[in-house]
């Protein structure tokens, strides 16, 4: 495994286990099996590492996401895209806990946040298409995203902490509730 990836994975693990403030770069170096000089060759600061971990997770989410055929319609595309994102986070709880911990932090730069939002571009397109077709409520897309994010992140917190990660029927139920809340 390359050193950069080892550092990213060690950082994510320790930030989730110990919190960001309680995790020094020296602990990350030890966990990654590397020296401090190597860490600073890749990441000039802890904040830079945190931003890179965030983008690493977003890229993994994007690789995991899938969309049904464009001709399947808005609802099937919404359901499938949401399920792939939720399934990824259920299968990777460290990724979920890191994102949940950092997503509203001022540590994330505006550029990082912008790059992270690109992951949701296909989902945004589904919502816009649904509004244009009168299928989705005519509410500001950003408002809809924040509403869905709150509900689904709360669901993920509950599912992971209660061992419900492998119960697909619960995932489907919550995605259906999300759909029902935004459809016209």
C-alpha cells in the first residue's frame, strides 16, 4: 500500500476513535507505520490531511454510487442512488463517522467543500429533473438536500450504532420515507 494512502487511512481511523483535537500527527505517523517527515512530505498540516481524508471518502462514495438507466425515471434513479450512498456508509462506518464529525467544520476549506459537492451532482440532476417534471416538490434544491441529509445521516447513526447495517429492508424503508417526503 502506498504511504499516502496509509497515512489517510490511519488518520481517518484515529480521528474517528479519538476525535480530531485529541489526535496528534505523531500518533498518525505511528499508526501508519511511517515517520513524521514522511507525513509532512505528503501533508503540510493536520488540516490539510483532514481535507484530503474528506475528499478521499467522497471519491470512494462516487466510485460506489450507481444510477439506473436514465430512462428508468426519476423515482427509480433517486432510490438507487440513495441506496448506493447509504450502503457505502453502512459498509464503511469509519467513513460515516469521519464525515459526520467533519462535514460542518471550518477545517474544511471552501475548495474541499466544493469538490465534495461534485459527488452529489448526479443526485442534484435527478432532483432538478424531478422538479421539472412536477414529481418533486418545488422547494429550493439546497433546502431539499439539507432536509434529506439530516434524516438520512440520523438514520445512519442509528443503524450503525444498533447493528442494523446488514438489514436491507430498513435501508429501503428509510429511502422510501425520504422519497415520500420530497415527492409532489
